[in-house]
């Protein structure tokens, strides 16, 4: 009888549709200590598909990730007793003199070697199933935040002959429980597992790394114990946003999260004109935020065309303007985009202004122009791809070269790619650009109403990063310099308070559907200091 029972169990287990759940207490994900594999991450909402190849060796204390077939490469070396940890970034550069020449940049600050496989704290084992003719383990995480937001994560792995788990697929879905809409949906696939050769982890074999530009990053802070409430919030935050930390990095991220958590809680208690929320940026270091907020202020507030009105004319014209003006309602503004982790706000803010100006001139026909073309090709105009740029430099580039559509140039990569202008058949040009007289609310209103969207450089401080809704005003925002490019698309009055309607490039899940309303009081966050608009 016992033999018959064993046979029945074996037959059932071999059934492709059979699911056998092991004791949850006996299951744990065990990642390999050395690996080489390929994969891709698809952002379902943005359409970005980001292929990658990863190498990792715990013993060698080195790892590497390439994007888009090696167009961009990151080498990571852990810190030792004798030296700081380092990251080497290799990417192509195109200026007015050279095209697609590789550049190597060194960044100091790595403590432990970067492991690219996801952290699985908080996951539960759901059972086994057949995936691509292979028996796999299914792990899931579910988090519901105050009946507002639901985050579901599915991780599929298989156990190899050496006893390690190999990732097959990871899917993250976040949805708004009130509206039912998805705020995030990403799928990562992993394949072609192997073991790395040591040469593949050696940055010094890259010819472009013979001479490197060194950039320092101070990543570690004083570590303290966290209250249980914040600890629980941080654990939920890690899972909800799909974070993946090394051991001591985990502690450092806690400290950043704790600071932002307290800021948000204390701010929202005050019932001010705007609300803050913890979001995908709430554990980022200053160095990482600097990459995202990567617009540098213009050296001179000078366009190629002078502002056409005197101060007296502006004061007269503003009397004839409507109290509220929103170019979104006029149909001139394209949908909110997402620069993701690339410091390309300078490209998104200027491209958005050109798109709006062209729509005003052609009867409201929206064009989706290519930010990626500027990330790839505008290095010769005070811009550095994903490492930042200037608004006036971007407009000077557009004036000379124009912009192709995204459809012709290709999708946004969230990385620096190779310049492809020679393959384009159609460019959309501007005739020039003008600077709005600084510190003038009236001049900004006139420029918006008469000429279209205005690109500005602001200080995107921690409060801006965590903005949720309402009219934003922060008296400390002008303490630091402008660091982020956005585009103003209108103005209005609410409860007697004048405000600007500002389109950001951090996705529709930021702020008010991707927008932030800035108070027009006291040059809030430097908004009135470095403003330019294109002329088409």
C-alpha cells in the first residue's frame, strides 16, 4: 500500500499542471555567490524596455552591469582596508567635434559590491508551478497601504543543482485602490545563466578607462537605531518600491528614509497649503538626487532674441490677461513623461517647451519629440547626458540641430546612447529663444499667455521631492541653488494665492498627476530667476 501511495505522489508531481506547496518554514531564497546572466526590464506604463547583462562575484568583491548590449557599462569594486570602493561608468559622448566616443568616469563611494538580485524580505512562498517547461518556486508579496494603494510583487525562481536559486521573472504592480488605475507595472526577466570570467569584471581592460574623471560621493552617515513604527514603515517601503540593498547600505538607506519620514509626518500635521508623501525618492542619497536634479543654472540669462516688452508694457499687458490660464486645457501640452533614473531633466523641460510652442503654432497638433536625441548628441552645448545639463545650452543645441520625433529616433532609454542624427529624415526647429526678465511675476504671466510654455530651473529640495498636492511654498527653498529643470504651462489663483502650474518629468505618479503647483510668492525655489521660452 505504501508503494502504491509513493507511485501516486510521483505521478502527480510529474504532471506539468501540478502544484506542490512545500512547508513555508522550510523554504528560503538562496542567491548564488557568483553569476553571469542576461535579462531585460520592461516598464509597462512607459514602454521602456531596458536590456541588461550582469556579472557578480562575492569572492572577488566585484560586479558589473551593462545596458543595451554594452553601450553603457558600470563596474563596481567594493571597499577594502586600503582603498575606497569605486564605480566606473563608461558611456558614449557626442560633441560638435567627435561622435560616439566612449568616456570613462570614476565615482568613489562604493562600500560593498553591488548585488543585482532582489532582496526578498517580506515575501511568502506560494508554491511551485511549471514555467517554460521548468519547475519553479513562486514567491509573492502583497501590501495594502491604508486602503489607498496596493502593491503586488511576484518573484519566480528555480533551484539549480548546486542548491542556489536562479531568478526567472520578477513582476511589480502598484495600483490605486480608489480608482483602480495602475501607478507602476514593471516586469524583469532573467536568462542565459553562467559564471563570469575574472577579465569580465576588470574595468582596467576598457581602453577608455586609461584616463578617468573622478567624482566623489559621500554615501555613509552616522547609524542609529530606528523606532519600531519607522522600522515597519521602512520594511513596507522596501517591498512596495522593489528596493535592493547591500547590508551596510541597508542601514544607510534607513537613515535617509527616517529623515524623510519624519519630515513628511511633521509637515502634514501643520495643515499648510500643500501635502507631502513618501515616494520612490525617499531613500535616495544626495549624490543620487543630484543626478536626477541635474539642471545647472545658466551662466548668463541671455537668449538669442531679447524679451520684446519693457517693464511698463508688461504692467499694461498683464491687466488684460485672464486670472487663470492653463495650456493643458488649450490642448498644447503633451502627456507627463518620466526621466526615470537618468539626470536628463534639462532635456525633458526644454523639449516640453518646444512641443508646446509648436502645438500653439500649428493649431494644437501635439508632437512627441525625442529627449533621447539630446541626451545622446548635445554634449557640445554644456550638457552631459544623464549627468546633467543647462536649459540655455539645450535651447542652443535645438536651435542648431532641431529635434526629431521619438517615433523616428527611438524610445527613451533611461541611459546615454549612441547619437543617431545622421539617420533622421525630419527635424523640428526653433527660430530662437528668449529669457524672461528675472523676478517678475507679471513678465512670466505675459510670456506664458503670449508665447507658450516657459522652461525654468528650480531648487528641487526634499520638500519638492515629497510633494503630493496643494500650492507649494517653502521659505527655505531658496537657501540652495537651482538644480532641476521643469516647464511652466500656466498660472492661476486659489483662495487668493497666485500659483504656477508646473509640469515635471518624474512620471504621473508624482504630485498632482505629474504636476506641482508652485506659489508665485517671493520667487519660490528660484522659479523666476532662470526662465527661457522657445520661439518657433
